[in-house]
């Protein structure tokens, strides 16, 4: 299968490396020139829970070099989604699915405005704890499930085809008739650790070990859970604090992407993660004071970034 991955940061690199290592024709597309150059010269190294491998593949900063992709994966941060969707539409075969995998809420809707709902699959990934060691070199602490579903719902034959492609790369894949439930289950975990870690500079396990940090993280989780219930999302658990603690216990050394962004002096995906909880809560009349405060503090911190 010819697979284009738009956005080859930490998670995108894990996707690219493992999919290419299994024999797929992978094209890695990213605006980070040094990263692209390193992949072209030496291949892409992916190490961690899946082992240690260096894989040769096509890499470019110009998506238009890719032609007739069988699958396009959008793995950019939220602020790159719209541009990636336009590129995806141009480089994919007319009937090829476009799979968008981002943290939080809102990205799939942006892609749908450009390519249409019927083209879109949504991926939900958690428990990898991925980071970049340098250009051409990614690491991941965990190797949990990839959850896939059609944006419009249903278990389709093409969804099964995409599932098999990922499984060939060694990924553990689950498909869902209603992927939106899984988005919320992931979002609850994201808002638990993302904002808290970014504010404290602590890793996931360190947040769990700190009573003060954990009180913030647990409150973020509880608020997100109540908002999900208010929206009628049928979650598979009724104790959100226990759920997010068990999730975090699998990746204690991980730094969430929001913390990695702040350590690099970059603005993070606040609006799609912790910021999504007050936004959705406001519509429902559900108070979310802790997430609201976390968002305000994150924005105050980012105001000092150049």
C-alpha cells in the first residue's frame, strides 16, 4: 500500500517507521527540513517499546511530490490540519481514505470541511509516549492500541483494509462502529496529563506521585467526564480518576506533547485539549473551573514565548 504521512513528528515518525518496515511504500512529509534531510540520508530510526530499527523511505517537505496515495494519514498538530487536508485531497487517489489522527477535539471537522465526511477515517492513539531524539530519530515509551473508525460510523470493508495495513506494521488495532466515544475517552486522558505536565514540567508518573499535581490532574479528568456524560457519550467506565491513573501508570516516564512543546518554546494544542472542556461545558451549562484555570495559566505561560 502506498501511504503518505503528513506530519512526521514524534507520533508520525513511529507510524512511518513501523509501516515502512513492514513493506508499505511510505512517504514521510514534514516541514522540518533537517528531519526530512536526515531521513533521506540515513533513514528513519524508531526505537523504544517496539524495538530499534532504522528504515529507508521517501521523505519530502513538498507534499505535491506524492502521487496517487492509497491512504493518507494526517498526523500534524492541530494548527497544521487545514493545510494538510488540502494536500491530502490533492495527493490521494479519488477513492482513497484520509485518516486523521490528532489529540483532542475539532480536527476531523476541519478536515471534513475540505475533503468531505465520507472520505474521513478517525484514529485515536494513546499510551505511546513518543518523542523526538533529534532529526531522523524517534522514541516511544509504550505501544498501546490504535483505535480506528469511519467519521460517519459503520464497520466498512475499507476500514478493515486499513486495519490490516496497520497490523502489518505490528500495531494493535481495534475498529469501532462509533469512534467518537473513543475520542472522548482519549480526550479525558489528554486533559488529565497534558495541561498539568506542561504547567509543572513533570512527567506522567511524577504527576501521579505528587499529591498537589495529582489533585489538579484528577479534577481535570472528572470535569471532562461530566461533560462527556452531558453530551450523551456512552463511556466504558464510571470512575474517571481510576481510569486515567491506570492509563498513566503504563507510561510513567512519558512527557505529553504539550509539555514537549513548552520545553521547546512552542505554543501547544491548548484549544483542542484542555480548552475543549470549558468550550463544550459552556454549551451544556456544566462548570469546568479547573480546566478553565489550567487553560488560563497555559496561555499566560505561552505569552512569554517568542
